[in-house]
């Protein structure tokens, strides 16, 4: 399994399996938690679909409903019920899409805390960590002919 | 790649008994691998989200780690595979604790099921609170390893 025998076939089979897994997951997952823009574009097709919006912005607030903007491309949609925050607040939301309106029915909602805006800092730290991990790996595994030559060269 | 510092700290702790620095370096890569693959496919490859999901599933990771292990020299492949897969599973275990409001985070039985599970212990954005403790763990364990390697002074 790990030998050099049929190496190209093994590597090719592994890469092909990865590609098939990706396509299969994409196909099977297509109807699960669809993008908000897809629901708004085809409201009758996605009626009663369960949605999860990791991040949405409250655009406006009324007495019995509010509007949120979410997704890429950004879509604005009405949400039934009392607003969990004020305009400008960011929320995370789960619930059901209804084609009449179209509108959203809330199942769970929470206002995202202010430190969510520090996401870029965590991402930057993660990139630095990844570079350090790769450098450490290179230190152990990279082939360095010059080092070998110097170590193997006769002294004098 | 949201919180690789925390993931790497977990690998530092789990990899402490390993004596070979090369195996440890593979474990550290393994713990970064799921996010590296996911974000790479998503942002560099422009792939849809669902296409990237096998990078965080136990069976999917076996294939990814096997393909990665094949890139090493023959005598190192078994160890590389074990270390990469161990690190990747550690990553998935830490991610499993996240709270995505019931939507799930890990496709635990992919490709047999598309059910995603989560333990809901912490919200994804809360990992920022773990940044300094994670850094502390890495520094502390590095110092311990360094002091253990230094010969005792006469």
C-alpha cells in the first residue's frame, strides 16, 4: 500500500477518489442549507427549506418583523418576529424559508458579540502558524544538497 | 484556518510523548491539514462549500492523508500517514466541540450519511479567548523540551 510499486496508479487512484468524494458531497449536499440568494431567486423551489445563516446584518427593525442582509451576493430578506438587536448588529440565525413574501421564520437567533470583528486577527495568526509549521516540516524533510556536500566533503 | 494556533497547541500537547522531531512535524502539519485543504479548495480553488466538506470527515481524511503520505520517501510513508491522520483527527475532535446552532460541523459518516454533528461547547468566534492560553501551552512545552535536551552543567 505504501511501497513504490504501482506508485503512479496509487497516487492517481487517491487523487481520483478525492475528486469523486468532492463531487459526491457537492451533489448530495446541494439541497442542504442552500444559499439565501438561491432561495430568493427560486422561492417556490426552496419553500420550507431549513437555513443556517452564520452571519447576517440587521438592516431595519419594525414592530413585528425586521430585515436582514446576508450572503455573497448579499440578499435582503424579511424575518418574522421581534428583532434580537438594533440595525447594524450582526446575528447568527437558523430557521425556515417561506416562499410567501419571501420571508424567514426564526428557529434560533443570537446577536454576534463584538469580538467577532477580530476574526481577521485570528486569521492572520493562523497564517503565521501555518508558515511556522511548514518551515518546521521543511527543516526536517527538505533535501539540501549543499548541506550534504559540505558534510560529506573531505576536510583540509 | 480560523484557529490554527489552538489546533497546533493541541498537537503540541498530544505529540509530547513522540521522540522523533520529524514525526512531530508531521503531526503539526496533520492538525493543520483539514483547514488547509478546506480553505485552499474554497478560496484558491473557488470550490462550492459542500465540495470542501470531505476535508473534515473521518473517512475523507484517510484518503487525503494517504495521498499526502505518498509524497514522502518510501520508508517514511507509513509513519507520515499515521502522523498526518492522527493530527487531522485531533483537528476534527477539537472542531467537533463547536456550536453552529444545531447545524452541525462534522460529517461523521460521510459518504454514507450527510448528517453533520456538533457538541456545541463553544461558538466559533470564541476561539479568540483561547489564543493566549494556546500560545502559553506551545511556549511552555517548547521550553520543557528544550530544557530536557540540554546537557546538565557540570
